[in-house]
C-alpha cells in the first residue's frame, strides 16, 4: 500500500519542553485523515515537521516515500499547505495572489492562468478576482488560501484548522470543498480541535494529547471502544437545581450534565435509567418535552482518552 504520509518517531523539544513525543502513524493515499487534539497538544508543531518548516529533534517523515529531511524540495512538490492563519497579501488582488503562488511553484504561465480561473470559480471568488484581498471577509480569505495551496495540483493537502473562527456558512462551504477535492483524488491531512468536524469529514482520526498519539482509528470504531458511555438527553417543562441533584442520585446514572435547556444523563444501562427517570417524573409532577437515547460520541472518546472524563 502506498502511504501519503509516514511519521517515523517525530519528536520536537523547545528547550526543555517536549512538544511532540516520538509519534508514529501512517496516512493512506486517498483518505481524509484527521489530527485531533486540544490547543497546545502538538498539532501545529507536527504539521510543521511533516512539511519541512520545522526540523524535528528526533525522527523523520516521508511524503509519498520521500524523506522530508533528505529530499525536502522534492517532497514539497507533492503537497500544498494551508496554515492556521491565512497567508495572503492584503494589497494584492485575489488573482495576483494566486498567480504569485503559481510562480513560486514554477507552474507554467498558461497552465496557472487556466487552472487559476478554475480554482477561483470553484471557490466562488472569480467575480471578485481583481479586488484587493484586504476587502475580503475571513471566510473568503480562507477560501483563497486553500486555492493558493492547490495551484500546483498537489496530491496531498495539509489543512491546519481550516474553519477556525469562521461563520456557519463559510464552514459548510469549506467542508464541501474538502469533500470534493478528496473525491477527485487529493489526500487531505486535517488538523483540528473541532470534534464534530473530524466526525463528519474524516475516514480515520488520530488523537494527540500532550504530544503523544493516544488513539488512531475511524470515528465509528473509536466510538465503539467505549460503548459503555451511553446517555439520555431529556428536556423537562421546568428545570431547577434540585432536579439536577435528584437525577444524580439515580443508581445507574454516573454523571449528569446540563446542556442548555436539556439534561444529559450518562449511564451504562439506558433501559434501567429510563425506568428510574420515568418514575421520578411521575412522582414529582414533571412533564417531559423531549427525550433521546444516544450512543457514545467522538467527544466522549476524546474526553475519556485525554483524561477529561464526561460531565
């Protein structure tokens, strides 16, 4: 099997601080691979080592079999990078930003002009191609940054927190573009702290915590590893602190968490918890507005693996 990315013991110290701790993983050609972790977990440091921007203290990485330390120029031809903060030139137009990036990658003039138009049309920016980027919204700047990373037709795209800070509409647009690129054969390496984003986009997810990989698998398989973490989400006609305290006393419920106007009860036995819950409602004259039973979420997996628990 051909691997797009291989991390071979990548390690990074900043002084005495160990930011990334001997991590090993492989990204298959053609998949969307999520690199999930809280801020400060080592995600950006890892992506900088994988792309040759930061030299590891120990270990190395391969991009489509090419060692990033020994053949960095060759390896960079295979990938595009979208950093966490958009690297566009504010006083250049969208078109000039794209053409400049094409020149840096030595894309022939005619080719970059044709493909540049295709990219701007894909990203919904072609009608504003001659406007200076300083007039663009954050979502538009993000889309342009991704287009610039694609101008040399890379086989692999590194995306560092691509939707961070964006509005809902821009987030949906970028997620749809990621899916389309992947369908067209681009391998995507996505770093994010957004658990839902990893859940809806990724074929596999690696969870990094304090510089170490604590799990790698598909989102559904990760969820299945903690099937005992099931929950009931219920909304009552009225909710008071006393109700929360009473629900915590149900024997088969180990955690109760208020979520907006609803309450989430974590349990290893939903049928028994539901029976106790209905008895409590009848005794106290409450009314249930809505109720759902849920299996474990990727958030639950993340919290358990990183020592956060649930609740």
